[in-house]
C-alpha cells in the first residue's frame, strides 16, 4: 500500500436512483495539492464529506497513513474542512473563531494564543483578534475560516469551493493568496471547485469528476494535451 490517503472502490448512494460516487479509486502522496474539478452534481463535495467522515460509504475502503478510516469518527481524524459558506460563529470575534478547534482539543491558553497569532499572521490577519466577524469583508471572513481550519494542525486540509461566494475580482486576488499559503504548508490538500482557473492554480494535480466517477487525473498538461475522452476535451475547452 502506497500513498498517504487511499480510496478503494468507494461507492455512495442516496437512494436507489441517486448514485453520488461510483467505484472511486484515489491515491494521494503526502504533500499533494489536489484540485477536484467538475460540474455541479458530479460528486465533488460528497467525496470531501466522505473523506472527512461527515458521510458514510455504502461500499469500499478508505485509508490514511495505512490505517482504515471506516470506524473513525470525524473528530478523531484530525482533518481540516473549510466549508463553502465559511461557517464562522457570528457571536465570536476573530480570535475566538480561530481558537475554537484548539479549545475543543483542550489546548492550554498559552498554546492557544501562540497558535492563533501564528495562523492570523500566516493568513494576513495580524491585529484582527478582537474584530467581530460581522465587521469583516468577504475576503477577510474567508481568511478567518482558513486560519480556523489550519489552527489545529490538521493532517489533511479540505477546501470546499472556498472562493465561490466572492466576486470575480476578489476571487482572483484571494486565489493567489490562498495558493501561496497552501504552498508553504507540508500538508496534503484537496481543493474542490467548478472553476477551471482555480483548479489549475490551486493543485499540482487535478482530478476531473462527472456523474460520481473520476474521468481523469493528472497535471494541467496531461489533461489538456491528452484528454481521456471527448467529454473531458469538451469540458476543458
């Protein structure tokens, strides 16, 4: 068995006529930055939720560092999941939001302060500790959500359409910032998007999904120069 994260023949159904994942096989080496690209309804978010443990699988196997994840609850997987809508706590300030995962792990106050400061500096939010999230711009909220996801030092980082709620100009700016932050971390990352530009910028390898299946996986050059089929060629054109 090789690879840090491995999925073998994973299937997920929502009723007899709704097949969300079909025979998904995936192997990611440690430090891989994978973009998952595909149209709406292709199974991208379901794939993330299954890896995170937020959804169960109907058949197949999932391994991380050689150990099965089948019976491991989400809170014991130590994976970071950044939701599409950021899911910040509106009654908490920036410090409290970023510290939340550390508090849940019962970290000491001194360690929490050091780690929150480190994450805010990493995401360009130094000095924002006492700001309330309803006072922040969309881009600032996105960075708070990223800092909160990274604070507990997750073994795996998952980002579900992290820029989709922002306008086009801000998305382009934050995409550069986000990819720079990810590139400084030695952490396996899965970035879900329906946007081609985001996918190729955020991932050193890109996986294309359609109707719950993996159509092709490879680098930008692989996909554009050697598409697996006509659908992939048309989708990327």
